[in-house]
C-alpha cells in the first residue's frame, strides 16, 4: 500500500513536496505582508493604462490613473513603492536581508550613551542608526533616538562644566556638600583639648 501524496506529517517529520514542486521554507500560500494584501486593481483586465504600461507589467514607480503606483504588479503593499539600493528592493522582505532585524549601531550607541559617555560620539552613531533603521526597515529606532537625546544632554553638561570651570570631582564635592549640609562634613570635626 502506498501513502497518499498530501498526508499530514507526523511530529518531527517533514512533508515532502509533490512531484515537480519546489521544496521551500514557506508554503504556496505564504504572505510576507502581515498587514493585509493590497486591493485588487480595477483596470487589471485592460490592455494598458494612461502611462502606456501593460496590465501585467510594472510601471517603474510612475503613478497610474487608478492610484496604484505599480500597474498590474500586486507584489507590494499599497503604500510601499520599490526602493532600490544596489539592485535590492529594500521594501521587499524577501530581498532585503536586514528587514526586521535589530540594528547593531542602535544597540551600541545606546550602550555607549548609558555606560560609556563620550561627548558627541554616541549621538553621531545614533544618528547613523536612525537613518539605517528607517532605510533598511530594521528595529532599534527608539534606542538610537534615546542615545541621541542622552548624549546631547551629556554634551551640553560637559560644555557647561567647561565654561564654568568645573571638573567632575569638584562638581561631585559640591553636590555632596549640598546634601550633607554646609560645613558639617567629617573633615570639619576636630578634637579640642
């Protein structure tokens, strides 16, 4: 007896594709666009639209009369136009290897801003990370923005201290005197005979 072609695999087994089908990670009904498919084009059956592009051909980003900027190509979401960088469409998760991953620049700039503050360095790195997260559709925009804000405040504090003649130790001693009271520190106690 032979098994049916499309039987459900047991736990730990893989379903083998039908003869001639490609075995891929995703099934034939896989949709990488989580937030819904685009609306069908109204003039999909017509031979050409106002731009002279056929119904099944992409129109290279030129807007069409129906409001869909892709002609008959329904591969992308409604508001996403192809954004090519070195021949790779950055808006397509299947082509962009960085799509949805954490940006290492954002993480490093946040760690530098929090634990190893250097004026301007993590703000510059955070600015680059903000650009990278928006361009390559990566995670970490919030971390990069926080790194920029923290480092701008730190840089302003360093500039203020330099202009007023403070160094870190003097500022620390002044703050300690404010909390402990004026002149009642351990160094002011003396034994008189």
